[in-house]
């Protein structure tokens, strides 16, 4: 891990290829790290279940958005949402499908 004072990296964050990650921290600190190697990490059963549930939520939202009549009903039902319809549908699925 290295700290950079390079003005070119100020405000930049994210990955460069799959080799370097640039992170921004409070106090104008720019940290450069190696890209994490997650190849040996084994997800738990709970993590796999959560991932599967989220994939189902995404499919649910995409299905509703693809059909105009379902989309119109969802827009009426979720009128007081704060974000996009897509994100509101995912939230709805995740909260009601336990």
C-alpha cells in the first residue's frame, strides 16, 4: 500500500486494469493498493443465498420494467419512492420475499 501526493491522482478512485486500486480517504489522502485476489475466498452458504435472492430481485425488476402494463402499475404503486423505479422494485422484492 502506498500513499500518493501526485496531483494527477487527486480525486480519482477506482481500479486501473486488474492490477492497481486507487482509494480516496478524508484529509486529501490518496492510497494506491494492489488489486485484491479473491480467488481463494469461499463464500458462505448465507452469502450464496443472499446473492441468489438479489439475482431474483434484479430479474423481478427487469421483468416489470420490460412490460409496459406492469411498469405502469408499479409506478402507481410505488409513487412515493425516493429513487428510480428499478431500485424501488428491487427494494420491494428484497423486503417482501423473505
